[in-house]
């Protein structure tokens, strides 16, 4: 299969949107950037669970269960109370 400009463009678009969602950019912002008519379309196509998103979820849960720290979206350590705004 030949690599075409169309194929590369689609791969870049998919990576771009997935990365934005993983960084915590609000869905309606991502939806507007890519021109979808509503956020449901964006979520159906692009919001698959990545290994990084899974790791963030595990760290947050562990922090809550053992009273430790979790990581914010930018990778900084954060006390669970701060994350939960308590």
C-alpha cells in the first residue's frame, strides 16, 4: 500500500485530536477546531482510551486509595485534595 498525502493527513489529524483530548482540552474546543457539527462525533471517533490516559487514571485512583499524590495533566505532582478541590 502506497503512502499518500491523504493517508498522512488523516494520520496527523487523528494524532492531533487524540493528543488534544489526552491533554485535557475541553471536548467542545476540540470539536470546533476539527469542524464537527457536535461533540458526540468527536468523542465517537477520537476518544479511545490511550495507555497514557489509563496510567493517569491508575495514578489518581492509587493516590486516593493510599493518600499519596497524583499527577496533573502536565505531569506535575499534586495532592489529591487539590485535585478534588477539597
